[in-house]
C-alpha cells in the first residue's frame, strides 16, 4: 500500500518577506509587530497592516539562533539566545522573515536580521513552542 501525504496548512496570512520591527512578550505571549503588515492568502492577496500574538508560549523552548552573515554556506560561528537575551542585545533591529514553518505546537520563522551596528545581514531563526493560538490582529 502507498499512502501519500502533503501537509497544507490553512494559515490566513503569509509572512514571507515581511519585516518584524518589534518583538515583545509577557507571561505567556509573544507579540510580533510588522513594519508594513503581512499578506492575506485570500484573493486579491492584499497586504494588510497588523501584528501577531502567539499565546500559551513555553519560554523554556523559545530560542533565537543567529548564524552566518548574509546566509553564506560553509563553516560558521553562531549563537543560540533566549528571547530575553536577544532583546537585551538588540534594542533596534529589523527581522525579515523569509520562511515560516508550523508544526505540532511550534512555529519557526527564519530570515535575516539587520541592526544598526552590523554591516551585514545575519541569518536568524526564531523558534517558538506554544500551546495556544496564533492570533493575527489586522487593521482591516
């Protein structure tokens, strides 16, 4: 017997090429604010202003990984930070999301970090484990 499966999430918005310019958190939520919103996955696929709240976050399993400059291949020296460590180190930044991945109680956003005191982009992954919903708050 052959069983084929292709996961097709029913996410309402795409974050591809969208820029996060503020990440905040409280007891069990992470809030992502976007420079120019994100794109609706319903026709006519318009950009809408908005932010995201991820609820029920388990902060023991939230990490920011900073990898190579400009996403180059080969050996690298990176670091893994807690969200709090990242926010203490980077008070001004832009995180352009290139890929978004969703799994069982987890979300992973990968892309590039730019900060005023870095000459190059830094490849970045934001990994979040959560038990709650992902809430898209839009201006529409």
